[in-house]
C-alpha cells in the first residue's frame, strides 16, 4: 500500500471511531463480553479474508446462500431464545426479527462485495474500508430507524469520513478527485 492508502486507512479508523460516537478511551477498559468476543472473531475473519483472496474461483452466490442462510437461522434462533427469556417485552417480538432479517441481508451484501472485489483485484484494505464502512453505516441507520437512536454529528462525520477514506484508498477515485480539484483551481 502507498502512503496515501495508509492515510486513507487511518481516516477509515477515525470514521469508525466517529460513527460510534467518539467513546472515551476509558470506556474501552470496561467493554462488555460481547465486544471482546467480537474482537476475538477478527482472527478467523482475517483467515477467511486471506483464503477468499487466494481462491477467487468461489461462486459468490453459493457462498452467499449458505452463509446468509446460516446467519439468518442463527439470528432467528437467538431471537426465539431471547423472546422466551424475556416474554414480557414487546421489543423482542417484532424488532429483533427485523434486525435478524436485516443482518442476514447485510451479511449477504458484505460477502458479495468481498468476493467480487477480490476478483477485480482490490486490496484487502480497500475492500475492508468499503465493507466495514457500509456495515457500520447500515447498522447506524438501523439503530436510528428501529431503535430510535438519535442521529448525531459524530455519526454524520463518520459517514463522510468513509467517503474520504475510500477516495484516498482507491486509485481510480483518487485520480478522478485530483482531476476535479485541478479543474476547479484552474477555473477559479
């Protein structure tokens, strides 16, 4: 990766930090168990990325079908278990089913982009900026729409920074932006 692309990757990390609402660094010390389990999940995901990049012959629709179906079934099973444990809560009956279905769709989209981008020769860094930027943005929008979370300046800044990170990491987009900036400067 070039220095420009590393800068884009740093901006993408800043975008993720922003879209999460700029949590204090002390908050990282008391993260709940599910967050630490998510961090532990990064190792098998990284292995999957390497395997997917190495084997470009995988039919994305086959992987999406089985992976999406598995995700959907597990999310719905978790919804049923949580509904049984908290049967007095109306939230679990309708909203978790919507969340489960949405997560299944997001996973299918992420895997599709994963395979298609590698077939087109994208780097792991660029693919992850787009994939995780899309994932965080989609989940943020779902939080606002389904869970009545507030739309904040931090979330909007995070979404905008993902576009900047992508422009820095993608060679064609970077060339297009440079050309537009030069035309603007010459015209003014």
